[in-house]
C-alpha cells in the first residue's frame, strides 16, 4: 500500500485535538474547503486511504507502536532492548512497574486511535447525505475503521469518550467517558453497516482494503469479548464458509513476503522497502513507508547475537520470546509452528550462529530467556539494499487473520455447548501446525483449556495474549510472580486527555493509577 499524505487531514487534527481557541479564529493554510472537498469521488477515495495511512502509522510508530504496546503485558514476550532502562516507558509496561498516565507510548496509541476516529468521523459526516457513487463503500470502510479503533481502545482502556462527531469549536471537545457497554453497542452498529456494504474479499479492487469478511470476523470477535457466544457464531460461520478465506498451507507461509495480503489475511497493514530510508531521511516519530519496527525487534548486534546461517540481520534487541512460550511449544510437540515463531539458542548455534552474553551490558542480555523471535523477524529478504538496510523493511503487520477466527469460533461453540463444532475449528489450526486432532471425546472445560493453549501458540507475539487472559479471568494465575496486579487490566487514561478534556477529571482515571 502506498501512503497518501492528505492536505485536509490537518483539519481533523486541529479541530479535534487542539484545546486553545486559535484553530477557530486563524485561517488554515494549504487545506481545501470541506464544503466542496467531499463533493468529488476522488477526494473521498483519498480520504479513505488516509484512514489506512493513520492506522499504519499507529501500529508502526518506532518506539510507540500499538503493535508493541498491546504485546508487552503478555507472557509470550519480554520488552528486552539494550538494558533495563532502554525505552523506559516500554520496560514499565512489560514489567507492570511505574505505569503512569504520562507513559509516552500509551499516550501515543490513545492519540493516534482517536486521530483515526476523527478522520473517520470527518468522512462519515461529510458524505452520509451525498449521492456519490462510492458513498456506500466509503461509509462502510470509515465505519469499520472507527469500530476497530473503538474496540482497541475499550479493550485497553475500558470506559472511554465515544467520539462520533468532529467538534466545530474548542468548547465542543469536552466529552465524558461512556461505559464499555455503550462503546460495544456503537461498534456493533458500525460493523452492521460495514457488513452491509463492503465487498467480498474476492471482489476487492485493492488487496489491502477490508472486506465484508473482515467486518463479520471483527463482529464475531467483539461479541465473544462480550460473552455473546451464540450471537457470534453466525458471523464466524459466514467467514468460514466463504472460500475466499482459508489457512495458508504451512505456519511459515503466513509470514512470508510472498504471501502478503494472502488468503489467511483479513486485515493487514502494508509497507514497502523501496523508499531508500537512511539516517538522514528517516522520519523519527513520524510516518515511514518502511516498517521501522521490525528493526527495533531484531536480535541485538554489538557482538551479542551472531546470526550466521539464519538469514536474519541484527536489530536493536527488543521483543524477545519468553521461556514459557518456548516450553509450551516443546510440551505440545509443536515443531513446525515453533520454527515459524522463535529460535532457541541451541538451534541458533546449530545453524552456525552464536550468543555472547559477555558482550552485553553487565555481562548478561537483558530480558533474554534463551530464544530469539522468528515471527516478524529481521529477514534479509524483506529489506532493500537501497538506503540503509535496517531502515527499509517491507514486512507487513497481519493484524487479523483467519486462524484467529477459527479459534474464536471454537471458543464460541464451546461456550455455547456445541463441542463437536468447537473441535472441528480447533483441529483445523492444529492440523496446519502438524499436530493431530484433539480427542473426539474432549469437551467442556477440558476442551476450553485446549483452545486456550492453542491460542497461546498460534497467536504468540501478535498482541492478543494479555487481553485474553484478562477477559478469561486468568491473568492473576498465568502472570503470578511477574509484578502484575489487577490494576494492569487496563492502561491509564493519558494525563494529556484529562488535562484538555473539560468533561474529565482525575476522578475519571482508571482504578489504581
């Protein structure tokens, strides 16, 4: 997906996020008049691409990506990095220590999700009554994106301001929190509209765009998170019965550069390696067409990890697998999927590489528990020799994929008392991993345990684990001894939001912060 810089995007940002009066009195430069901008179909299309662009920025913003922030509290990865103080705000999230309303990474994802919502609202408000030929499709995409952002926000922050319009003046910015139930209701409403007007995946004109199946899958997930299992099942059935969706043949195929926007992908953010980024033109904290976050997560160089024989390049050392995850793969006899997810030290050495803890600060590798990550790895084939290689990874982020739908469907069937159907969907994921079917008599709680274990392995390093543990009531058990407390079930509302939102006070902060 090529990124499009929108001249009018500043209107949404200034009109929604500024707290002073300047934006209501000073003329705006280099922007088009909204009264006429959305009268053109091409402009509407540009605005929709801009929403995808904001989503890309949020999930890959160097030290503050939504991808990494969602992942950190789980037990499948450690923050790692150069030392215990490297990017302190990330270490705090990972270790459940000193997480505050001033955490820069948490504030960044909050801000960027709301910026994406603001642009979605801008599109919806300005085209809902138009007669443009692309109106229905554009409204559907904007509403899907708004629903996605609200779901991410309410999952991570609980009750949140439910912004459905673009404030006209600064005084309109004040908005109280809405309960999670109201947020879910809005998400469901938006997804209902999206499902009605989005095309099937097989009919997409651009492979990066969301489809009807994407919206139906998200609707099912949202319903499962509310424990509305029977209501979720028909949505999953619709996705599963559609031949446009399926699993890639092998676990490693999911992450291959040759299978970007592939048959397993439901929502994927694209990046390219052709922009020749170097130390002089990289946009720190800004938008890059390449995925800088891959470099952030590569095994650290400086003589620590010798990656000879692996096809990987050194990175900056963040996001290392936990020993718990590696052991879980071994306990399951899960060889193929493990190889597509992580590489143990013994396997690295066998490939021709080496690990030298003495080269690390203090003689030990921070947060290293005996394995490096292969999923979203620093693969030499995924970057370009143009510019600086470590700044030009083209690796796409697969935010939502068919395997997760199958596991969500298995959970919904199990909780609705349809264990035979639950086993069917669970076994599809297991078989792709090279594992045998679960016992035909496995049912009830035991079957649910198998689904939980399978999801840990299948979705490792994809940012789902912690939020599942929270909704299942398992966080205190699975994270025992890590420093976790129930306060960590939600992130704190950023202090910047409380300061600028006249309808919020410190009393509205999430418990414990």
